[in-house]
């Protein structure tokens, strides 16, 4: 299995709703990422989990709450979002401390994304 | 200042043309990734390379570590190649830096 699976593919929510985005990988990757991507822009890093612990939080508002229940799963809990939070949310994973190449390079695998619309 | 710069930002080509997209970076890296994103879609990894050259079908990627530069070439371009191509560099940790992407349109 060489995939990162994200659900749902599309999500429409109101500003008072609580919802969650889910991400799953079974490649044994120990680093998992949430990125936010607006139209015609590169992905912006939100959070990084390393060995199930939050290692990077790029000053993301608290209305986004990440959770890593185990090494294969990564959730992003959403609450009281704003319309400007509408974007494509991408999950990615990479190996940690186990390079796949002799140079120590880190493979980065993306999911297909969850497109979020906040009304 | 962006750690990763791509050029051109936009590119339109006729079907069958040879296409080159360039990427320069300013940070130390262990590998460079070329990624493809179709409109409204997720990101697909095309190549990861840390030296030399890789080829997959009509796609060729090269990297020059000394010059901190990489190129992505598409031979015999086809309308289905129309997408945004993103260069990203990573180190042995969890830091990845993304270029702003090159939007390619191939006209039949």
C-alpha cells in the first residue's frame, strides 16, 4: 500500500458546525503533515506530527485542532471556521529516520485532498 | 525570499512540443521532488531525486546539486499534461519547501 487516503473528498460546513478531516496511511511512515492550499498557491504547512507527537504548529488558529490517534491516522478537527478557511486540505506522510535512499532523502507522499467550503 | 524559485510561472505549449520547467533553491537539501497537480485535484509525486537524472515515460528530471538547480522536461507534450508542476525540496528532517508552481497548458 503506497497511498495516503483522505476523507471526505468534499466537505461543506457552516461556521457553527464541528467536523473532522481524516487521513490514513499504511506505509509505516512516522511523520504526517497537514497542508492548506488556496487556489493557484503552493501548499502551506499547518502541522507536522512525528512519531505521533505534534512537532510543528505553524501558528495555526485554534479553530483547527489536529489529532494523531496512532501512527497510521491523522485527523484535523474543525470548529467555528470562517469562510476564508475554505481551501483544499492536503495530508502527506514521510518516513522519519529511515531514509529510502543512500543520501538520506525523505519520500513525501500526498493524499488526494479534502476540499472544504465554509458557508 | 522564497527558498525555492520556479520558472516560468505560466507556460502554454502546442501539443508535441518539448517543455522545460526550471527550479532553483537556496537551502541545503537531501532530495528534490517534482509534483503534479491537476486543476482541483490532489498532488501526485512525479520524481524524487538527489543527483543526476531520472526518466519516467515522457518525463525527465535532472538535478545539479552544485548549482542548486533542477529541471523537469516533458517530451512530446500532450493536453493531458496540462497541470501545475511544483518543485519541492526536503532535508533529512521534516522540512519541505515548495515552489510557487508552474501552470502548464498544452493546446491540441
